C-alpha cells in the first residue's frame, strides 16, 4: 500500500501514476466535500479525511499496513500558526506513526526555498531560509535525523513548483496576481521554476533507493520579470504592479538527472499547459 498525503497538484499526478501501474493507494482529504469526481469509483484507491492543521489522531485516519509514504502535504500561505502546525508538527505525527507500523520508505517533498538564496546550489549547500514557510520546511528536515534507523528516508527539494490546479506556491501566486489584476511582489530576481509533471518519475524512482538521500528537483534559471511576461502572455492578464527583488535562488539538478532520470519540460510549454486558457 502507498500513502500519498496530499491528493492535489503533484499528489494527484502521483496517485494516478501509481494506479496506472496497478498499485494500491491511500490518500487524505480535509473533508468529503473535497473529493473530486475523478477519484470516485477508482479500483485500488481508498481515501480518508484528516486536517493536518487540526487533527492529531493519525491512527484513526490512516491504514495499518503501508509500505511507502509520499509526504507531499504542506501549507504555503496563511497564518504562522497554521503553517507551523501543518508542516513540522503534522510531519512529526506522521513520522511517529510510520515508525510504529513499520513503513519501509518515507519520501518527503521539501522546498528549494530552504536554501534562501544562491546560484546553482547543489544538495550540500547550507540552509538559509528567508520566509516562515521555508523555515518550517527546514525545521521538518531537521527532524529526520531521529528516524534514520527506522526506515529509508529521502527528501526531494522542489524549487518553485507550478502546474495546472496546483496548490498555492510562489509561481502560482504570480499567476493569481496577474489573472486578478493585483500586484506581483517578490524578493527574487532569478529563480528555478519546476513543472510539477516533471517531478513524478523521479519521485517514483526514489522508492528504489536505499539509505537517506536528498535531491534537488528544479528547472532552468529564469529571470522573474521574464517569467511574469510569459505567464501574462498565456493567461491574457495584467498585474497592477510588478515589484522584483535582487535575490537569486537557483538549483543544480545534476544529481537528480543522473540518479533519478529527471527531465525538464521546456518552460514555455509548461507555462502554457499550466496557465493557458
């Protein structure tokens, strides 16, 4: 049994890929109202209901037999309390549960934002989170050292993920601001945006790796003002104001390409598929 803790964005694509291979999947929704029609009647797919920012009884919400965990759930925007409860606190509950039931592999979706800033950063670069969200992702990663003896634990640091119907994130926030005629405001001038569809095959491949590894999943560097222009073109929107900072946050994906077979979708194609009408 595979547990995917979020059925949205990357989680949705991962679930359907697992089902395509004939594997059993369990996932979680915050409430019955959130279950889409595409999930109904699927063979080998089961789901429960759990609020990571409120609930604490994971034993009641989760199955007793799970071999692989993909912990994708996170909160990007909102109050500090909600973000903290949803990210490190919820992950700690899940880690204890995973150790108790004997999970084999635990795969965690972290963020390239834990690095804060820098050019062509590889997995050995220092932590330097700039936002509260990024700080909670860093704090979550620190927890893992206490579980290395219990199961294989891999971390995928995804830089600025975006895709059709993806949850809130840095690039998704750009799109919403452009679409709604609001201001685009960011401290970054250059980033490595990542198409969520490009992450699925590498995340699947992580199951085959033993030990405890960290991988950067990131696209090629692009100037933020150029990225905004590309999104404006495909969605026919216009932001009220564009305020771009001076920081750069770009990653090196050589390890992911070599070990996991990571491949990038061309940025123009990915933006069109994600935000085009």
